[in-house]
């Protein structure tokens, strides 16, 4: 018996429409990409950091950690193309965690606010000495809602501080247009005219709520590691230096969380959702501009 099978020419073979998907795996700053495509004959990758590749399954090493938008353009033999995108978080740096995913379509900076939870292990009122020793062990660490519970300043938990990837900075002080501030600072700089709220306990800690007009075109500066010196009554020569710390500074009269003579603050820790800062305060008119105290406060992202 002879069986004749029909030939399978090019026209009878099944064809798939052009399509593409991106798969990837990350180890440190190295990313291995896989292009799962149908009918593609060319692959063009843009890794989002200025580097490109025409390999189908490239491996790319990023020089810096951060957020990246990766674009794959797959092209078939007829010149048709399809584009796929994927957003990566590669070994995030403190700066990236501070400013957020600038590749997102709806990116408008990353918003932070003082955390009312005051995470355990955490927040307290300190002396401005080298070890940031506690002022009062009985309220260390601060309990949940402490700024409202002890001072009656619950509105400061609503204020938002927005950091942009390009270095811009914005403050949203909500309805009252005011923020937590140093009482001595306000008396010296405005004669107290900007104060909108004082409480007995707040005055004992040298704190108040005061108006602030956010500046236009404000910027911030983040330094990941430096030796940071601040004027302090605890310094042998009126200065205390904190070694190898991260810092935040602001243009003009801007600040974060607390307004006083010392705008530059220490970033004790930071993750993608929380950070803890050291905010200095000059509470003694006799020793200005030297700092006497510090507020160790946690901030959380605004979702």
C-alpha cells in the first residue's frame, strides 16, 4: 500500500499575529530580560538609563539603583512592530525611596506626612547632644498620636511634604496653612504674629503651630553620607558633629515637619514607605542660634 501525504508549503503553515511580552529577573543591579514574541525577527530594547540592545534576551547591569522604564520594540519581517513596557525597581537608593517612581504615568512627586503611629523603637523628644539623649524617659518612645495627645496639635499629622525626582519640593499645609514650629523661633522672627495655636503643654516643650507661606520653585538637597555639624549648647565649642549621616536641606525658608532656625535635618533611616528624621530646635533665647533640643519623628507615605 502506498500512502500519499499532502505537502506542507509556506502558505499552509499556521501564522501567529505579531505579539510580545517581557519577562525579567533581578539580582542586585543586574537584570536578565526575556522577550517572549511571536513572528518577530528584530528586537530593540531601551533600558531607561540611556543604554539599548538589539539582542532578543539581553542581560543589562544598571550603574545606579532606582526606578526605570524599560521599552521593548519587536518587529516582524514585514516591518510591523509592537511595543511593550515594564517598570523596574532596581536596588532602590535612598534618593529613589524618598522621591518615588518618577516613571509612573501619574507621577506627581512622593508625598510624606508625620506618622501618627510613632513606630515603636522610635520617636521621642531629645537633647541636641552627640547621642541625642531623651528629654523625658517617661514619654520615650512617643505613644500613638502623641502630638495630639500631649500637645493638642493633631492637625500636624495632616500636613504633606512632597519630593520630586528632579529636586523640586512642595509643601501642602492644608486648611490652616500652618505647621509645627519652635516657640522661640516664632517670637524672635515674627514677634509671635504667625502663631495660630499654643497649648500649655506645647509651651512647656517649646512648640506651637504657626503660619507658613510655602515658597515658589522650592528645591531640596539630599546627601547620602556626610559629617554634619550643627550649632548646639552641648558642643564643646558650640558645635556638635554627627558623623557619616544622611541629610536633607531645603531652599529658602522651606522645611519638613517642623519649622525652626535649623532647616537642615538628619535622615536616620528610610525605606520605600517610612523614614525617620532628626529635626533640631533652638528653645533658649539666651543661646541663639544654638540648638538645645531635637524632635525624632517618623514620616510615612501618603497613599
